[in-house]
């Protein structure tokens, strides 16, 4: 690849380089194989949209720690907020002796979350913890047990979160039995409609299937909540039609069922607005935030209607490290960046740039079956045959490996492992977006040539 003087990418060794290979040998004798890595290059530092490994290679990061770096790696403002807070207080446990930044961050999220009603927020350490606690709160408030989740969903790897997750391998394989009272229905995956219908003539049949769940799986009066990602994350960046949410939320309201919006990957301006719910006019009862909330520090939040959040009594919610003061300080600075750096509009600009660059890729590359997304949450689904839509899983791996060799870090998604997803930090410049997509385009050219030769 030809590098210009303003290139963000610098490849100095083979990928992975010699020092990374030595570290990988140490890892294999010390870390369980279940903790896999997409690319075994060992990172030394990161800044903005680039990461540098221990061999001196510099990568454009279009993965963002799986969507945790919307505000960019090591933002100077976030780093300074962490430093100042660490000098004053690292930990006291909010449940023992509280502190102001926890309260201030809760106020900010209450103000920004969808819905024009009083809200309250509490903090945990991870997205999976947020999911677990949202289910707890919903069950306590409704005095019901059942939860409905969706095919192709991903909600985490702890017991309840994994039970709600729709993809079996590798996430659930061998880890059962799973939590009871979890029921499932199709998501609005229009490109792979489970009913083999076409939108909009379908009448959004997949949303009306919730009534079948009540008839065949669990009565509505036993359902505490429906948990949904406004746009599937690990499931392949799939967005439903707006009417889908209208139907689902209408049914839930009629039956007194709470709506939990898992915005762990879609939140913090990834799709443009602060929360993807806003795109669909959805006002969930509980909304979950994590990933980009604290610039890379472990933090997650459950925000919801005040009367629902107040249902558990004192001591019913909590956790030793939840809402750690250093993480809260970082999160407050991330929110400042959302406003001062215009991350919402920047996300929309990145989306428009992505679309303009990839506009003709479906015409040029038969491997490209679908290009979809909102804002900076964009994806390309690869297929071997556009009629059968056979997933091009091995080709996806080859394309990503080619990108990695040339200094672009991207990752896949999708139940079939055939979706390339964009999770670039929102501070990326147009030149960086264009440089990264040129690398991806070259990998597609090579993969398509290989497919034709075969």
C-alpha cells in the first residue's frame, strides 16, 4: 500500500511483529484460550483513532475497543480528568460513603436519556451487569418473571445476559443450563426475513409475532419486560423499520410490559443521536449505557423511569465498584466532549462519508450483499450468492486479515460471521476515514478476484 506523508498507518514489520509473537507465546501459557483476540498484536499506546503496537506498527482503529472509544483513545481532557480524580479519591464505595461525581453523572444521564418523564440512574461496571440489573428491576416492579428477547441479540456473557443472547456458538456453547423464563422471537432482519417476506408489503409481520409468543410460549400477564437492542450490535448492525418499534411498544403498553433498551453499543452518538432510540421515537422504560460511556474505563448505567428504579428497596441494588469515582470523572468529561466536539453531528458526517465512498461497492463487488447503518454505525454484509444469500464467512475472515496486514483494524459481526462493521472513534478525520476505507476496498478487490478465480 502506498503511504503518503499524512498517512495514519505505518507498517514497519510483518503483522504480528516479532515482539508481539513473543508476548503471544507467554500469553498462551498464562491466559485461557477462551479469551480470544481478533488480532494478536500487543498495543503499546493509542491516541485518537490510532493504536501503536510494541513493534512500532501504527494502525488505524476502526474497531474502537468494540465501540468503547467514541470520544477517541486517550482524549487529553479525559486523561486529565482521570489524573485529577485519581489524586483525590480512587475508591470509597458509593454504598458506604458517596461522592458528588456519581450524583452529577446520574443527573446528566437522566437529562439526556429518551423520555420526557422523571428518571433515575445507578451505575455498575459492565454492560452485562447493566442487563442483569435491568431484569432484576423489571421483575421487582412488575412482580412478573418472564423476559422476551430476540433472535440474533447479544446482551453479554453473565448468566442472565447470556441466556438473553441469541447466538449459540461460541457464546453459549457448553455453558448451560441457562436462566429460566426467557422467551425469544424474531428480530426485524429485513435482509434475511425469517418469514421470507419483503418490507413494506410484509406488514411488519415479525413485530406481530409477539402475539404468537403470548399464545404459544408465555402469557402476556407473566412477562415483565421485552429487552431489545434498537440496532443489533453483535448480531450484524441490523436496524428495524420504525413501524416495528411502534407495534412492539404498543403491545407492551397494552399488557403492562416494560421495554428495556440495550444501548450499550448504539449509545453515546454511535448512530448520530445520543441514543439510537431517538431515531425510532422509542421511549423505553429502562435504557442501558456502557462501552463508550467513560472513555475506556469500566462503567455502565441503568437509567429508567423514577418509579420503576425506586421499586427495589435500600440495598437491593449496588456493587462494590459500581460508579467508581475515577470512571465517573472520565464519563463526565466524555459527555463534555459529546457537546463541545459535536460528536452527534460528527457521527452523522462519518455516516454520510461512508455512504459516499461505498455507494458503488454493491455494483463492483458481488460479494457485497448489503450495506446498511445509521451515522457511524455502518456495516457490510458479505454473501457468496446474492440469491441464496449464503454467508461468506471465510471470505470475511480473509478480507479482515488483509486489512490487518495493511494496518487497518476492523472486526466482524453477525450470527453467521459475515458482516464487517465500522466502529471508528467519532473524532476520526475525513482523511482517516478515507484512508481506512481504501484499505478495505483493496482487500475486497483481492477477495473478489480470488472468488472469481475459484
